[in-house]
C-alpha cells in the first residue's frame, strides 16, 4: 500500500510537471504571437478580422473534407494560410520599420541641433515634430510621447515608451541616452551625433548587402522561369505524353513533388537573401 501511494504521488508530480511545461509553452507561444501583432501595429479590430478570416477558411476546409473525404486538404490548406498571413504581417513589420528609419537620421540631427542651440530636450521634441509630415510614423510616435507627458505620465516612462512598437535596433540606444541625460544632467548633443553616425553606417551597410544579394534573388526567379519554360516546351512538343503522365497516379505525384521541391528551394533562397540587417 505504501508503495502504491508513493507511485501514485510520483505520477501526480510527473503529470503536474508535464502540464506545467505545456502551460508554459502555450504562454510563450501566445507572447510571441502578441509581439508579432504588436510590432505590426495591429489593433484589436485588425486581430478580430484576421481571426474571422481564419474561422471562415477553417469552416470551408471542414466542409470540403466532409463532402469529398480529402483528409489531407485541411492540413495543407491551414499551413499555406498561416504561412501567407505570417508573410503579410512580417512584411508590414518591415515596412513600418523602414518608414520610421527614413526620418530617423533627420530626426536625430534636428534634435541635436536644437539642443546645441540651447533648447530643452522636451522643447526640442516639440519643435522637431513639426518638420515631418502628418503621415510620418516618427511624427506619430513623437505626438504620442508629448501627449503622454501632458496627460501626467512621467517623462522617463513616456520616453521609454517612444516607438516601442517599432522593431528597430537603434531606438533602445536613443531611449537610454535621453533618459540618462535627463537623470544625470549630462549633454545630449554628442550622444545624438554618435547615434546618427551609427544609424547612417547601418543604412549604408544595408544598401551594400541588398546590392550583393540582388543577383541571388534574380537567380531564384531565373530558376522558376526555366521550369515554366521547360513545361511550356514539353506541352507544345509532346502534349500527349504530358497528359498521359498527368493521368497516371504515379506521374502526377512525381510532378507535384517536383513542383513542391522547386517552390521550397525558391522560397528558401529568397528567405536566405532577405534583408535583415
């Protein structure tokens, strides 16, 4: 009986540990998804629309599965849909970061010039925001900072929230430099000039890297064009054999396997040459 109780206790501890890990993993996955939506600038309405589209697609897939008994369709369709949605969201994250970075060096230089002329950093932020268009993401973030300070938020907290939803590697340096200068009473002109230099060097390196991988991207599309050209030549010169191969169960599977291999190869090449600097 004692042995049975000890084994039962061990099983309980083991099951508790497993479920704890599963809960922790689910929480981590949820945090990753929330971060992706956060950096993409998605609001609750945008998330709701995305999930509505997913549920509609899932309903259609289940209907097709029930009617035609194609049980592999749901798995493939869900994977394709998730990949497409993730690509669109990731593209929006990159686009927001690029739009922010277009005005970022000019913002740093203008802010440094205002501070050098004797303006208070917050007054300089107020003046600098008028230099950018209303459609500028950077101006929107500056307006949010100034609005938060006017509403009673502490200056440190407001600056710490500046462009928090922009996935840019240099924004943390700006926040730290600004907050430390206000706390310690040190000058902000030289740190801003250094940040400008770092940002411009990063942009220059990105342009060089983009030019270097352009040929690899052209090669990927060249391979795709070659495959399409070969298929068209085969259809024009030997159409009957092509249709016989498609009609054969083994032939159509081999063709689909080849298409999958080519698609995976091209997507992998484009992914490896994607700009992430």
